[in-house]
């Protein structure tokens, strides 16, 4: 099913150090992406699409969306999955359904959507610092940011590793705050043996094309709370509770049948996707460990993981700077990313709100200046990953 490793035998690249950035030939003729989509059986997908077209039911809670919701709820192990058109809308609806307002504490070290989902609804995202090893929220920093206006916390399971769930639950309980999780990275990951998706009052999933598991575009709210699920379902469809009867302010958050068909198709191949990701992760880990100045952000070994993010930190003792390494990798057609540099607090809408936020976010600042995310996915083999490692090792010997 996957491209053969043989096509990507180790080259003499390292010994020659013929960097494309210096006019040499790129290590890869085609770009290697961080988010190249995983695609399951084409036949199964097209079969589903034909059925959808025959049925002429394309959206508005159709049968494929309902099947998809059931399969996701079963997979995650929750009572309810409310499928949405994307993860951002799912988060906006969850925030509103939970009646968050005023200030909500989030990490700055997350994709901008987490902060935007709040500010889009006139709620102030208050950024708390992260743990510099896991890159997840630091509970002590969260406590420091609580004010009388705080109504909630959104924890993010960054890179698929669980946020400090127990500690955040304790803080939420102590201060009477709502708690939800942004699990956009963590589909298929677990925390103390329980699949992520079942924690807090609800969790948000993203099935964007670039995720380990995708429905092209898509997202969901997953929860065990019946009332919240019902409210979110109404809000997803303009607040309609039947013909001519609107009972909530709402929006259009509906998933299409075609997206659900893609989701069902990919769900059938999910073990293959995660296995391939794990093999790539293990290759990166083995071949880059011990390289001076470079450290790996590990996936939890005692938990389930989708192994979708291969994250390294480039420290001061690495041969070249993080940004120079990215330049070298891009020149070699390895489209590594600096996700989420410079952090939400460094992006214009929030920088203007909190010009001095960096003083309160020292770990976010340090991590943000060091992270490089390396390519993976079902069209990248351990052979490719190995060659990427050769480039990284050679780049370490370049001088600024
Ligand atoms: N919370 C968190 C923590 C998130 O990470 C995200 C989304 C959300 C919430 C919101 O969920 P959604 O509303 O998106 O469902 C991507 C995604 O657009 C975004 O979904 C994702 N996080 C974020 C981390 O990454 P970009 O800016 O990296 O996309 P782009 O176009 O640069 O693509 C990335 C790489 O993938 C490129 O090398 C090209 C390649 N690619 C991309 C697409 C879409 C392909 O090869 N094929 C494709 O179809 O944002």
C-alpha cells in the first residue's frame, strides 16, 4: 500500500554535503510535506460518493454523516459525536454551548484557531505558559492567570500528547470554571489508557486534510454530556429544532456527506496510517538521537499515539540556527515547519492586545524559537525519514 523503501536508499549525500542551498541538487525531487494527506481506499471512497450522488442527499445530517458520527463516538469511546464542517467551528460552537465568556485561559503555544475561536466571540483569550518538555499547558501558570473574569480553560493536547488533564480538572473544579480540550492533534491518542476525547466537559477534534486522520475538511465535538450534545447539535444547524422552530442562536457548522464518506474511508485504514507514522517516528528518533544541540519531543511510550508530529528542538549548541536549518531543509525539498512560531501572543491581533506577554511566557518563547516539525504521513517511508536525518546531520556541521 505504501511506496517502497527501496526507492529511497541512503545516498552519498552526507559525505558530499552537496546542499541545494549552495547550488547542489535537492535531496528529494518532489517535496516532502508535514501535512500531506493520508488517503484510504480510493475504490471504497468513490463507491460511497456514487451512493451519495444516487441518493441526492448531500448535506444536512444525512445518513453518511450519521454513520460517521457513530463510528467516531465508538472509536473514541464517548456517547456523542457531533460532526462539523471543521475543527474551528466545532470549537466556536462548544465555547458558546458551554457559555464561556469574559476571559478563557489557553496556551499561546497552539494553532491560532484556538485563540481565534474565543476572540471571534468577543471572549478574551488569556495565554498561560507551557511546560518546556511536553509543550503542554503548565498548571501552575494556569493558576497564575485566573482572574474574577475567568470562565473557562481550554487545554490543548499539543502534538497528540495529553495536556495535564487531572491537574486542569482540579483547577477547574476549585474555581468553578468550564473545561474543554482542543484535541485537534490527538485523534487516536490516549491518556492513562482512555482515548482522548472523553475528558473535560467536551473535546474538539479536527479532521483537516493535514491531520493524521482526515475527512478533507471536518471536525467534531465529542462528549458524554447529553444536554451539551443536544445544544451543540441545534447550534450546528442555525438553532433549528424542527421546521420553522429556532430555539437557539446558531450557525452553519454542518459536515457534508462527501466529507463524511472520506472520513469513513480513512477510518478503515487508520491502523495502517498510524503504523506508518510510528515507523517514521522511530526512524527519526533513532537516527537523530545523540546529535548535539538537537532534542526530540517524545510521544508517550505507555499510551496510544497517532505519531503524527515529529518534533525536534534546535538548541544553541547545534551547528546552525533553527531558521537556517529550516532554510536548508526547504532547499532540499523537505518542507519542515516551525509550528506554531511565534506563538499566538506573537501574532498581530494578540500582540496588540498583550504587548508584554512574552515576559509571562518564557517557555513558550524558548520553545517557539527552537521547534522544527519534520515530515511524515503514509506517503513518507522510513527510507525517506532516514534521508531527512542525513540532511539534518550534515546541516549540523555547516557553520553560520
Ligand atoms: N486546534 C489545533 C491545535 C489545530 O492544529 C488546528 C488546525 C485547529 C485547532 C483547527 O482545526 P481546523 O479548523 O483546521 O479543522 C494546517 C491546517 O490548515 C490546520 O487544520 C492545522 N491545525 C494546522 C496545524 O495546519 P497550514 O497553514 O499548515 O496549511 P498548509 O496549507 O500550509 O499545509 C500544510 C502542508 O500540507 C503543506 O506542506 C502542504 C501540505 N498539504 C496541505 C493540504 C491542505 C497537502 O499536501 N495537501 C493538502 O490537501 O495549516
